[in-house]
C-alpha cells in the first residue's frame, strides 16, 4: 500500500472509533486518535513486544515530525504512549482541530508504513480489520 492509502485507512479507523466524521474540537480529534493509537500499540506489543512497539512508535514520530512538528511532543516508552506534553503544546500554541487531526493521521500512516516494511502487509492488513 502507498502512504496515502495507510493515511486513508487511519482516517476510516479514527472515524469509526469516534463514531462521527466531524472534528469539532481538539478534544474530539485527540480522543479519536488517542484511542486508535493506543489500540495499535496494544496490537504491536502482542506482535513485537513492548520494546519493539516502542521502537516502531519512536521511529514513526521521528519520521512524521519532519512535516508535523508538534508530534515530537508525544512521548514513547516501553510502558506506552504519553500524550500529556502534546496536549499541553497544542493548548499553549492554539489548537486547530483540523491540524491536530491531520498530524495524528500522518503519524498513524507512518506507523502502518513502518510495520508493513518490518513484517509485511500480509500481517499488517489483517490487523486493520481487527481495529
């Protein structure tokens, strides 16, 4: 799949997680993507362990923040994801719901791209149906 295909899959999954397509506020954007990213994390832990999941997410954040700079405020450890600094950053800089949504979709797409390169689409695509 192309990067844009992964982003579209992320958009579909995020909307399904939230139950609505409109992004009316930053809290709605954060809620929908936080749920999705934590679910992806849980699947990755099963597949590659906590260290592997942390490595995938750190790499994805490093790649995605080249164009979506605020993503560098998301912290990753073997224990999981921490969005507190990211939320604080968007609160301090002025929240734009569409921008938060776009940036987090970008991150999700990069995560799936990294995963498909590591384990192949044969394992990555079926995961989409379980999210």
